[in-house]
C-alpha cells in the first residue's frame, strides 16, 4: 500500500508551525546577516572609490586613468568581502539550524544554544563551504554538478552541527 501524500496539507502544516509562538524569529539571524553583508559591501565600494573607478572604465579615453594600486585595492577588497560573507553566512545558517531543533518538539527556538554551537563549529563549517564552493566551480560545466552541490549544501551542515563531523567527513556522509 502506498502512503498518501497531500502537498497542500504539508505546506500548510509547515507554515502553521513556523508562525506559532516565536518560531518566526528563526529568520532573524539570516536576515541580519544579509543586511550586514550588504552594508559592508556598500561601504567597501565607496571606500575603494568604485564610483570613480566605474567612471574611468566607462570613459571614452583609450587608456583608462586608473592606478594599479586602485585595482589591487578593489581585488583584495572583493576577496575579503566574499570570504567575510562566507563566514557570516555559515555562522548564521548554523545558528538557525541548531536553534530550530526544539521547534519541531513544540518548544521555543533555542537561540542561545544555537549561537554557542555555531561559534564552536565555525571553522569546520567555513572549511566545508569553501570545499563545496571549489567543487561547484569544478562541476558547473555538467548538468548533474549543480544538483550534487545543492544536496551537499543541504545536508552537509547538519552532519557538522549535529554529528560532529569534519568538513571532509560531511562531504562523504552527504
């Protein structure tokens, strides 16, 4: 006998669970991280002189009037910004993942426990995100590659946070 699956009921039950009590606050760390990354990016662009850089590159002169130091500042800045975004997003995703664990048992989110656990596992999580990012660059030319990366990004952090796996063990377990 095949079990009946009602997609509308499943979606409705999930939304009811999310908006019960204080469960909707689970989106706050990720939203705050997005705002933080966006604000830092805008500040960086103005510090690096991106408006004058853009004006120089799009001018009608044959040889742009841009110094190598300005190009180096922009490249280094973007690299630091991307690495910072990886760290912040890994931390907030792990924080939310652990904080959501009691929600499925009908209790309030455990933000304090989630924060502490995410801080403990930050280094393996960042290593995992970098490894999966490199794997996505290698496998992007295939059709199956992005699907594999999506599965790795969905299940890998759970193995790191709840089963105490390292980054490479989490890739193998996923």
